[in-house]
C-alpha cells in the first residue's frame, strides 16, 4: 500500500491545524499527539509523536511540527 499524502495546514487563530490525507479532511489537530491519533484512525497505525515529527510523508505548511500556535 502506498504511503498517504498528509498535509498539515498552518495554525489557525486557536493554534489548531487542519489535517488532510490525500483529498480527505480529517479534522483539526492541536498537537503532535492529536495528529498521531488522526493517522491511527485512518489506518496509519503505530505512529507516535516522534514518528509524526520525523515523517517524510507529512507536508507541514506554515511551520513545522513544533508550531502549534498562530503567528502574529
């Protein structure tokens, strides 16, 4: 099975980041843990926060895995 294309949008005003896999929007994550839970729910099992932060299949827009608050 091919790796999914995961897109993490820039933080909104609450610090949440919209999560998309391929063309499907999964919801809004507020942490690496949230993102790993979303991935687990769609079958990308066994990823923890470190896996998510280091993954090459995740496209981070508006900041990398360390950015979870809106920029002024």
